[in-house]
């Protein structure tokens, strides 16, 4: 049984745990089967879908769980979506999906996995270019999803077609549809008090339905000890909340047509706009021109509905011209500057925690605030027994789908980092920054990097054409070496059982799965189909009889070093995951003291330290025979 203890996870013997796992799975964002984002047919039939079979059909579960366990990835960030649970309409839950979900989670427990549930979303929903919320939420707010493409309200793969611009989907958080929905969901009571859904304030209505849907999951899983708890919501976004002005595109990521917030509102109201157009370069987004959007003057709002923000006095038509009346409308409430994570996300997270614990009192709550922003300050009145789950990616590799050992990015400040040793130092410091925030702002709680990983379609899918995955191996090792340096738990993004080289993870042409059938040459080999396993399947100190101090794995030499300070109160030995994949002929072990046993079947090195010294060192190398 895993529990939290200060900044650490502990087991029943009070050993400190490092969690290594994977997001399961990337394909869970879309319906099964045939829900891939490149398929337009039936896209707008949003109430008549099914997610039974995501992340994979029940009959395939043993194969995939055995593979992941053999790779040492025994913690699952298990994806569900609000849409999967409640797609048919408000309060109409998909019982077949919930039955399937219970069965697949039960199977994971039989294979020895622990997991936490991730209610996943990206840029609000599939109908605004991502995944998560049901289509009816957009209709309830008065939006017409069939017109988002023409009005610039969202860039959606199904309606855009191929080729789909690389990493354009995150820009939807700043366009009308997703930004409006996020603002209503988190701050409707302050910023859109006149907007009601079925007579209820929009914020209360949307949050109530979302939380009730996840409660349905908790009801099905509450008796499983291997289910640790629930993530609040994947990558929540502020929408318009906190913007100091509506007349400039202030966000860092700009790709393709980039309207200002005010222009987004005007476009949605049927007023054509000439907007800036950006392309993604090695040094970041670069403005390359302008583009007229919505030349036919269509409205993004349903018949009988109009722009919510015009109704609330943000803008209006004055002397036959659109005029922004309140450029700082979303920046202040009652004369006080707002902070999204503190003022809007934190109350939501507490409401979520309280509701989940009404069903499962022992659930750990995995708190995920707006990405790349300071975590909210947690106080005595806020939920207890929480975990911080930020995301971190090698931004250079993720955004450009390329890898150079001498080039990296500090994602917190958006600047290049040059030379391998500076990159290694920077990447570890970026991750440690999240650990410090969990200590200083959230009361000293554990940190799990909820998502990290690389794109495998690097350099125009070079590896798929040649079979040479060395670049991907080096890129993945750079990321995971940073995790080891920072001594942080993580769940890789991702494992997609039906990943394919031509369409990746079936969602927005992203391709980050550590497994693909296209790389599986021998179905009898548990490792066949794995990508960059030389970096992914690595030794780590899974259970430490004290406090981990240093850990590293030299991929070239296959040398693992671990240092820890023992806790005199812990009697159980430490355990290190020693993958047979890396050490097929066995291991040579050098100890500072004590003794060890190598259990090759369990892929574990059991280390019993002595008591005459406090700090202990373990080195593992291949046995060359």
C-alpha cells in the first residue's frame, strides 16, 4: 500500500518509493474504434460515441500489462475523459464504459500495478481541437461547434485536414471557443454572471456535472486498494482569466493565425478580421504575415445566442464600429488583480477533493494547476493528502521534433540552453523547481511529473524509414537522465496500444507512444514493438530504506550508481529495479557496505545495508562474463 509522507511516497515498511510509470493511454482521448482525429466522418455526432476499448480491448490487457511490468513501469496514470462518461447528455452516464473501466482497472491490479485516475482534457474538448469535455457543454454555452473552423474559434484536425500544422493544437486555449469555456468553467460567476444554463450559473453547472461524472468513476473503483486517487483535471487553462489586455496576443506559443482575444470575440460574432500569422522556428514563433479570417462573416454562436462577452459589456458596436470597452475586464475583480491558480483553480481543486472523498475517503488527490505557472499557495483550510503533478518536456524536442545534443530550452523562461553539460544542469534544475514549489507553496507534498517523454517521429520520421532509433534513444535518455538527477517520480507520456507510424497516437498526429505495432517484428518477444527501450527501461531505486541522495544511469556503459542515507527505524532492505533488458548476462555489484541478492526473475537487487555508517553507495554494471 502506497501512502504520502511529507515530500515522499512510502510503503508499508516505511521505505521511500520512487515511482516509474506511464500514461495509459494516448488513444484514450478519442472514441473506440474509428475516433482518430484525422477522420471527419461522424465527427459532429458527439452524443452517439463509445470509449469502451480505450486504452485497449479487455482481451488484449494481459499482453500490454505484462509488457509494461517487464519494463518496470508499474505506476499508471490512467486516462479517462469526461466525454467518455457523459457524452450522451447531462446526467446520462455510459454504464457500458464504466463497467469496462472497472474491468480493465481490476486487471491492472492483478498484474501488480498501482494507478491514479487522470480525467484528461486538452484545450477543453475534441470539438475545440483537443479532448475532454462532452460536445453538449459547448452547445449549453450557446456555441455552434460546426462553425469553429470558419470563424477561427478553434483549429480542429477533423475540419482542417492534412497536413495538420505541428503543435498548433495548444493555441486553441487562446481562441474563442476554448477560452470562453474555460472562463465559464472556472470564473463564470465573476466574469459571466448573466450566463445561465438550465437556470443555473454556468460555472456551477459545468463544475457540478464534471465532478459528478468523476464521482461515477470513483463509485466503480473505490474498493480497489491499488487505485491511489484522482487527478483534479489534466492541464487546466485560464481561458481569458487574468489577461491584462485583450488587444494583444500575450501568450508565448503562437502558430498559424493568431487573433488577439478581442479579435477572437469579433470573429465569433461574424466580423471578419485580419490577424497576425506565425510560423514555428528553431528560435521560437516568428510573425511571417497576416491572414483574413472569417471572410464570409459567419457566427460561432447558435441561433438565438450571441457573444457572451458582448452581453457582459466587454465590447460593443459603437457608431457602427466594434469597440473594446473594457480591455482589462478579466484582469481584476472588485478592484483586485486576479491570479488564476490561486483564486480560481484552487477553490475548484478543493471542491473536487471534497466530492471525491465523499465516495472514497482515502483517495489521494493529484493536484495539477495551470502549466508553467506558479503552484497555488496551499493553506490549512485546503485539502490534505495531496500530490503535485506538473508536466515537463524537453521543449526543443517536443516543439521542433528534432534533437541536437548541444541545444536545449529552459521552458520556464523560453530561452535556448547550449552545450550538453549546461543542458543537463538546466533540465534537472527545471524539474527541481517543481519540487521546491511543492515544498514551499503546497506545504511539503510529493511531486510526480505527470507527463514527460519525446516525440518519436523526429526528423521527418527518419527512424521509421531506416529502423535507426539512435536519435530517439539519445533524446529520451536526456529527458530521463534529468528525472534521475532530480530524484523525482514520473509517468511517461505515453503508451498507445494501436499507435501507427503514419498516424501516431491517433490524436492530432502526435506520436509519443513508447510502443507501436509497426515496430513489433516478433509478437513472441515482450520487448518487440518498444521504442527507445535502451533509454526507457532503466534501473532505478524503487524502494529505499531511507532517503535517496543521488541516482544516475550511464546509458553507454550501463552503469548505475545510487547513494542514500538510511533510516535506522526501517528494517526492510532497499530494492533496485534491475532490468534484464539492460543486463541479460547478469550484473557486477559494488557496495560501500552490506550485502545483496540479485533476483533475476523479479528483476530486483535486494540490498541490506549495515548500521555502522549512514550513507550507502551501490554501483551496478553488466557482467561481461
